[in-house]
C-alpha cells in the first residue's frame, strides 16, 4: 500500500508523526508533504525535528514542488491522509485551489476517486468550516476530526493520540492489534 501524508499547520503535529510511525511499522509506503506552518508546529509542539519526521517517510516532497510525482494522477497511490488538517487547507481542498503540493495532491486524489481522509482540527467551528466539511464529505472524503474518546479509559496523552491514529488507519483497512476496541458494556436499558 502507498499513502500520501500531508501535514498542515493546525495544532496536533504529533498526529501526523505518529501516523507515519504506525504506517512504517505496517510496511506502508509513505509519501510526505509538510506545509511551512506544519514545520513550524512540529518544532513548537513536539520533541521531533522536521528532519526526523521526514526520515519516517519513504519519500519527501517540497511544499511548492508542483512538478513532484504525487502532483499527477498517473502516479499510483492508494489514498491520502491530511493530519492535522488546518481550516485553510480544508478550504483550499474544498475549492480545488491546488496552489501547493499538498492541496494539489488532495485534488488529484479526489479526481481519481481515491480515499481522502482529513483530520480537520479547529474548535469551535464556524459555518465556513462546517460547509467545507459537508461539501467534501458529500464528495466521498472522510472527515475525521481528532476528537478524544474516553470509553477505552485513556491514562496518558499518548493513549488519546494513538486512539485517533488507530481509528484513522482503520479507514484504510489497516486494523492494528494494539487498538483498544469497544467490546460492549453491560448496562440497564
Ligand atoms: C501554534 C499554532 C496552532 C494553530 N492551530 C490551528 C488549528 O488548530 N486549526 C487551524 O485551522 N489553524 C491553526 N493554526 C493556523 C494555521 O497554521 C494557519 O491558518 C496557516 O495559514 C495554515 O496553513 P497551512 O494549512 O498551509 O499549513 C495554528 C497556527 C499556529 C502557529
């Protein structure tokens, strides 16, 4: 399997990093593009350098490199995840701007009718954000806001992050065993 990972400048750079680590362990080939604000947030929010993040990928492309392979539908990939996905990148993808390699690659994924998963991160949401998400969802995009779950009793921030990461790769049909899954509960109904 071959997946494009786009990282944009919303908070939650760690989500893209953990996704890259998990996909590497799952032997998935990753092609990465990192926006300038994502790079800034990697440095600000995490203990990783941008270089260390890039080393997790099989291929890395420049944000402005619209001549890169992932800019064309003839380059075969199985899908794309944007993690985290800022509201600016969400808007650009929805409007088909293709003004940088991340949004161009997403545009190609949409035109080729392949799997696009957006970890949209903002709160609260205004009508613009919601309209963009609804429009893209109706085009077949998976809108997967990185919302924490508590039913699996997370005890660390890493537990919260990994739950989102496992739910994201579930969307690609990659069902990893460490994921704590809901087994049902005994409740009075
Ligand atoms: C520390 C930090 C956190 C941010 N968090 C968010 C966020 O959660 N969601 C969002 O839409 N934008 C967020 N932004 C703003 C984006 O980085 C900004 O809109 C930028 O233009 C996005 O560009 P990009 O999508 O090309 O990376 C944040 C910016 C900074 C510096």
